C-alpha cells in the first residue's frame, strides 16, 4: 500500500452536513468535556459488549520519544484549518504530544462496510455509524444511546478536533480483522472555489472517500504510534483523543488552568466512578472493569470498597434491583408502575469528588441524593432531595425506571443523557416523567425527616452539673472525662498531662478546672481557669484557655490528641496535630510560640485544635522558678 | 446456665507461678493436676464445672498443642495455629459468661493448675529462666495465655454466620489481630466495631497490608475518645469504618 495520507471531504452535489454541525450535535452540555467523554465513551463500549466482562480503560499519556517520528509524520500532512481550539500544526510544533486513549476490550469492535453507500445488515453497522455517519438509530438491544451522537464527545474532548480509531473485530467468516483510521472535525472552508465540509480522515485515501489502514498495515502503524495493542483473539476499539482538553472543569472555560496529567487522571477516575458505578459492581454480570492510567501508572478508581458514599448507593441499588413490592413507585393517574426506589441512610459519609459535584452532588456534605438510572444502568444524574437536619446524616437513594417505560424516559433526555426533561414529551408520557420527579421529592422529604431550623433555646455551661456528677466516673477509663454538648470534639476540662510531669490525681473528677494536681515543689502549677472555648481569630478557629500563674517565670503550653486509650503517641498518617499557637495577654497583645514569660497574672493560651478529635491542654513551668 | 470454674487463691497463684519452672513439659499428670484445695468457686451464678469436663478440656487443649509440635519449642506457625484452634475450643466448650471470664483467678487456675505444661510450652521462659507473669496469673486478660484467646473469640464471634461463627479468628494475621485486640483496648471495647474492622479488612481486595490497618486503628482511636459507637447499626458502622479506611489509604499512598 502507499503511505497513509489525509482525505478532506468536499460537499457532494446533494449537500452535506458541516463539521461544525456535527460538533454541535451534543448541544452545549452542562457537564465538562471530560465527564461527557467518560459517559459517552463508556456507553458506546457498554452497547458494544460481547463478553460478560467489558474492560474499559482510560489511558492518558504523553507520546514517548521512540514513537514521536510516527506522530510527526502523521501530523505533517494534516489539514491547516483550525475550527477546533487549535490547529493540528500547532500540536506538531510542541515538544510533547499528549493523548487520551479510550480503550475497550471484550466488545465487538467496529465491523461492516467501510463506505456508507453500501448496504449493511443491522449489527454490521459499527464502522458506518461510528466513523462515517451521524445520528444513526440505536441498533443494539439495551443500548443507552438513542441518538448515535455520543461519538461527538470524543471530538469535543480533543483540542484539535481529531481522534484516531483503532479497532479489531471478527468478520462474517470469523476472522480477526484490524482497522485504523484518523478522523477530524474541523471547520468548513473553500479551497480554490470548491467547498469542503471540514471533515477529514487520515488513512488509505481514495478518490471519493477514505479507507482505513487494514490488518497488517493497521497493526504496524498502531505499533509505530505506540497505541495499546490487542491481546490474542481480543476484539474491541481504541479511540485516541489527540491533545485532550484538560482544562480544570471547576473553573470558567475562559480562564480555566490546565490540570496536570495526574490531576486529570484523578478527575477521570472520579468521573468514571460516579457515572459508571452501577456497571462496575462486583456481583453483576455482565459487568465493566474500569481502569485509569496516567503514563502507565494506575490511578485508583473509587468504588464501594473505598468510598463510603458509593457503598451506600451500591446497597440501595441492590435493593432497588431486587424489585420488591416495597420499592415500587407508582403513578396513580394513569395507573402505571414507574420504577423502583430504595435508599440507605448514611452516617459520616461525605462526597469528596469534584466529578461527583458536576452530577448534582454537593461536595463535603453528607449525600442527600437519588441516583437516577434506566435500563443500561448508567447514572443519568443525581436528584437532590431535602437534606437531613444533622450534618453527618444523609441518604443515598437509587431510582431505576421500569423497563417498560425506558423509551419514554430516554426520549426525555437531552443528547448527553444527563437529565429527564418532561417538556420534551407530551400527554401521559410527560406525566410519567413529572410524577416520577414528584414521588422522588416526596420520598426524599420522608427520608430527611421534618425540617427544622436549629434554634438555641438556652446556652448553659454544663460544668457545674458535670462537677456534681463527676464522681460517677471516678476510676473509669484512663483519660480525663470528656464533655461535649454538641457532639463536637471537646477538650477535657480537668488539667491534662500530656507531658512527663504526670500529676493528675483527679481523673474522673469532671470539670474541676483550676484544681491542678498538687504543687511542683517550688511554685504552684499554672492553673487552667474555666472551660476552654472556641474563638475565631482572623478566620481561624482557635481554642482559647485561660491560665493563671502564681509567680513570674516562663510557662510552656502543651496540647495533644486524646484517644480512647489516653494521650496519642503515634498519629495517623498525614493527620493534623493540634498546636500551641501563642499567648494573649490581658491587654490583647499576642505572643507567638509555645513558651512565654509571665508575671503572676492571667493569660490566655491560644491553640489550634484538630477536627474530629478530642484534645488535652496543659500548661507547665518551662524552667525552674526561683 | 453458665458454668463456674475454680478460682485459684492469690497466694496459691504466687506459689504455683514460682514453681512453674519445675513443670517440665509433659511431667504433669492430668488427673492429679486438675484439682487443688486452694481454689474456690463463686457461690452462685451457675453450675460448678464437673471434673470430667475439666479433664475433657485439658485433653482437647493438650491435643491441640501436640498437633502443633508439643513439646518441641513452637515456631511462629505452630503458635498461631495453636492459638486459633484453642480460641475456638475455649469459647465453644467452656460455657463461660463474660462475667466469669473477667475473673483473673479463673484464668490463673486454668493456666497454673489445669494446663501449666501447655501454657509454659506456649510462652516459654526467657533465657534467664523467667516466665512472664501476665501470661499465667491473669493480671492482664489481654495478655494471659488462655484468657486473651477466649476474649478474642468472644469479641469476634459472628452470630450472622451460622456455618462458621468463628471465621474471623482466621481472617487476619496474628500480628494484625493482636493490633486490634490487645493494643487497642478502646477499639476492642466495642465488639461490633472490632468485627467491622476485621470484616472490612478481610473483604478488602486492595493489597495494602498492615499499614492501613494500623492507621485505621489510630484514626478510630481518635474518634472513640468522644464518640460512643455502640449504638451504631451494622450499616452505619460499616460506612464509618470504610470512610476512615479510605482516608487512611489515601494518606498512606499520597
């Protein structure tokens, strides 16, 4: 064969769609390009599944030096028009070329005719609908895509509007065939008075269309480019998104900085987890294995074993999938089963991922959401219900549309399948979608419990009570008794002894602040007065403890985490440690550092506490006092 | 009804412990050894254990020791295998209540009168010929040769698994279990928490090893200082442990 070259599509006499038109088919999704890419690519792969295990890999990498020459060759003859964010020539000039390979295996690959004017049996339209045509009707059973527009996501994710498609499938005779082609959606243009659509292909260019590189040629070229290979007998497709758009999705498009490769990998892993989790559950078949790698290093994809919130969603999913009578959601007029709903209460689970935030979950709060899905089990979105009144409590629900109504709900979805919009439907169909949403709202309200705004009836220190009751705890435990009227970490009120100078004789005494354990031999130990309290100083919450010193000298503040077993001797990895910040004198002046010179006076110790831990405070003489 | 066991009087405990080095492995005669006049029973609260039961118990534990190489000095594997088996034997057959099992003299009796040879085999004297008192006297039930096994089984018994309620005894390595049970008393004070930690660790497929478990325990320790976890149900506890574990993993791998 001759060397592969570029083919640019001229308008045909019968008209044609421009590259811009094709790119716009996805609309302007609310979701970021990376998220849309993960969703649409996974859906394509899932629709093409041929085995009980679909392996879906997102492989982000920079082209290595050994493969660079092949890429430069590929790009040298590339169309000069831009139309996408950048032109292909700009990529060529850059020292590194990056790409995101979306790899699926255990899938059928893209077979069938390679030119669109040939008749193709249903089931033999893979190549046609993915590489050549647009807007083909769904042709696989149970497929989530109803538009055949999903592939637009690959082009949108490429800054240069260009992808390579490398696929292997079994032909009608059962032989393994391989194809490789490049495809660009740029901008329509005129060349010497002749109009072109702006669609280009790179491969075995013919008079009026472009054939892919085939079999040996394809395999050899894929090798030269360093693309992921096919194992023996494996079928599937690799779509290489050239120069992926890695702008940080949490910023406005215009000013968003690029994510590092690693960050982008983590975002992709999160996006895969939160969009695809129902497909990846351990106990389902067929199921999808998702892997994310950055330059060959695996990035962990959160799943139910590592993420508490996902674990709850998974449990709810299994219950809803059980189709018990208690999970049914009905429409009353007309009478119709809409789907199945189940929810799990969460405690302490929080949503942490940015990718989840895009789907409607709130970051750093307990989930109060319902994952919406229909037959293909991809997450359409997360419906936000009323939050529970306690910040640590939440719920994770799943609503799955009854299969019989699948087409109705799918038609209510925009091309990106990320919402159910009843306005797109009429009559009963619109009613079903609307009622489903109302029922979810009701269920969520039930789960959340009565709304109530926190109201402070009275604020009373409980020290006096705890002093009276303290004897009940005498001798119990090894740590000082703790009190907290709000469930938050509260420091003990008895003077603690993180240091070696253990002088506490009143463990269990409860709230006997200011009664230190004996004398140091020379001078009374500094006394801790009242209860320590939280105070916001320049935007930081600090713990403030009043201290009385009986003589002049130098005192040292000590603070440490107390655990169920006493003072913590070894902190968890990367865990925050409380710190003495400084001291505040009566006149308001602040001295930084753990030690301070004092007269016989009252002074305040300022310390930084840590979240979710109890701390002990102690003050001792730093040196002998004469 | 629970079974009451003899409680060895403190003075006798000291005497027998001092004479422990005389108990050459295999020298004690079981029928002679199981009784001592210097023991008492709780006045009420159960049936006094029958002599045959004691002989049976001794035989069973001894057989476990023999199967693990007794009287030859046990290696790591033999010690672990013996511990696991004996934990099951003690918990399943003794009929102890937690109250009775909290009596240090009961354990002193078992270690110094009923099974001194086996216990001395399991925790042999150091080079200077001294035995560790905690292993025999019951001064620290988390370190006593037999008591720690019974308590381990008591805490880890999984009522939901009818086929093998003691599966958790084998779910983790010895050092890991020890971390959870002995060194982390406040974690172990909530048995459901221990079970969840073991369950989650056993179920995890990530090859993270001991560091994650240790770090997870440290994190839970911080929480048990001010949270009472006894009232949490299974799912809530699971979510808590999974969350803390995920943080540990993230921190350790970052």
